[in-house]
C-alpha cells in the first residue's frame, strides 16, 4: 500500500537530514558532498516489509541507476521505512542483496553499502560509537558505481584511513552529540501512517 505524500516527503527529508548532518556534516564520507551538491543522489523508497518485494525493488533500482549517466545519477539510496526493524533480519537482507548483485552480474560494476538505525559491527562492543558510522534513520541500501568510487578513492589522500577516522570522530562526539544531531526517524504518528 502506497503511503500518503506527506509520509513519503518526511521519510526522504529525514534521510536527507542524516546525509547532510552526519555523513557530510561529520565528513563520514568525504565523497558524498560533491554528489549531493550536484543533485546526483536519487532517493528511492520501498514500502514493503517483505524480503522478496524489497529484492525486486532493489533489482529495479540497480537497473534504474545503470540507465542514467553518472552525471545524471551517480548513486541511489533505497530507503526501507517499513522493513527490517531488527538489524540481524536486515543483515540477512544485505546478504541477499549481495547475492542478487552477483546473479545480475553487476558485482564489479555496482556495490551496495548498508545502513540501519541499529547497525552493529560484530567486532565492536555493544554501545561503541563505532556502530554509528553506519546508523541511519531507516534501513537503507546505498547503491554505488564502482568506477565513481575508484576515481574518488584515487583522488583522496589516505582513503584507507577513513573508517578509522570516522570511528575516532564518533567516539569523540559521543552519544549525546549524536542525539543532538537529531538523526532518529520522526515517529510515524507525526507524519501519518502508510
């Protein structure tokens, strides 16, 4: 069931706010600012909570991304506002998404990064701010072009150290600093349920 327009707008605005305040504002991804400023990020929504529907939406989003030139659309954020509230269920979806990428023979052409409100790295202790490097207001599959990533990494000094710098930055920021950025998704009751 397609949600009301106000709910769609609220979900996209919350995701854009996270991109602007956290990803770009904290410089978690030094490559995001340019594509955001050029309007080359596409925000796609999948309202289903069913894994098969989400994978179908992902397949369509992958093909849609490839149908555009990088100058038109360099990357896509597939936002899943109704799906996978549990991170480990989402992790299962991410594994399915990677398999789909290989099945479509798009590995090496596109890659998928994942974000979730409860994202956890297996090698970081519970409560570690390291988890927040991949926390977003909603579950998100970020579709990236390999060529664009290769060019960006080649032009950025010490790209291999980005992950470590991000963890240090978030540990310094702390939980209160993160909460002050208002990264949480707005309650559905405020924007109208789908």
